[in-house]
C-alpha cells in the first residue's frame, strides 16, 4: 500500500474552494472505484492458476476500493447530505457484473490485459485532470495520490501483458480494436448508473434510470476538467498498451485527433443542454 486515508490532511478541507460540478463527478467516481471487488473476482476467473497475478489483482482491488473510500469521504465533506455508504448500496443494488465466466469478455487474456491498461490510462489521466482543475487542497491531495496509483496499475497490467506475450498472440489491428472498443465503453452503463445512484437517487428516489441522460450529465461535467496534456498522456499510454509507438508522428496525430474529439463531444453536449 503506497498510502492510506490517514496520510490525507483532511483538516485542510476548504469549503469555499468546492466546485459543485466537480462534487458530482467525484461522487460518481467514488462508486465506480468501490465496485472493484467484482472485478477482482472476474480477473481471477479469467487467469486461473496464475497465483502471482491473483496476488497482484487482490492488492490492486484493495487500492481501487481505497480510491472509492477516499473520494467518498471527500464528497461527504463537500456535501454533508451525501452518504457514500447509502449511495454505494443503491449502486450495488441496481448494477452488477456477470461474474459467471472463466473467459475474458475481451476474447483472450492478452486482450483483457490491453483493456485493463486502457482503463488505467483513462483513470490516471482523469485524476491528474481533477488534481490540476481543483483549488480545494484536500481533493488535490487525494487526486494526486490516486493518479499515481493508477499509473502504477497501468505498469502492473503492462508487466503481465509482457509475460503473456510469450504464450498468446494477437495481431496489431486486433490490439487496436480492443483498445478502441474499451475507450468507447467509457460511456457504458456502469458510469451512468453510478452517476444516477450518487447524484439523482438521493434527491429524487422516484426518478427512473435514464442511461443517456446520466451519461450526458456526467460528461458535461467531466469533459471540462481535461487540459491538452491529460489527453496527450492518455492517448500515448493507450497506444503503448496496444503495442504502437507512443512517440511517432502517427501518435502525434492520434493525440491531436483525440483532443479534437473530446472538444467536439463537449461542445455537442453543451449545445444539447442549452437547447433542453
Ligand atoms: Fe482507481
Ligand atoms: Fe486503477
């Protein structure tokens, strides 16, 4: 464990520096992070008999759960009406993974490790973006700690990716497809349901779940956090995970394209919200 909740200076919390839009994003992230035990079970099923990997994944799950606890605790400081425990219970009641599988939903173990690396690329950039966007000192500390954990997780899955390269093969195009499809899943049900359980249900328990509305509401807030360097890092980490040179001319083009895509999506959401 690189840190624990007692390493955070909670007493430095400054309510005047809290941005309400960011509170919604942090509440959502706290639930997704706290859902890690389900993924530990899944990953252990997909890599049967690899005791080294099982031990690493157990530790990884403990760290992800701690991310959830730290973000949840900050959200409770920022919004005293928020209960991390209650929101997490609502999230778990409405959303669960299908764990009854011993095959990776990505098609192979190499593909699974690429997909995990993509997720860690995304989270490490996301928490770096939060750290750089907020002036609230406690959230800055928490996001900084989490961002470095996420980078270490990326390196962990890259290490196992290298190990499994010896026993499995996967073409470059297929690798890129796995990475792109995992990036697209950033807009999937899990995040939308976490937004719903953290931000909609506590205030209006009768509101039915609307996946598109929740996804849009979440990204309206989240996209605004990113600066070019965060997208640059994420893109190059994803390219490396898919075995492409992260420092080539093509990578520069991918970085520029990804930044444009984020700006385009953000503009589209803002226009849609303004028209609503
Ligand atoms: Fe995490
Ligand atoms: Fe992580």
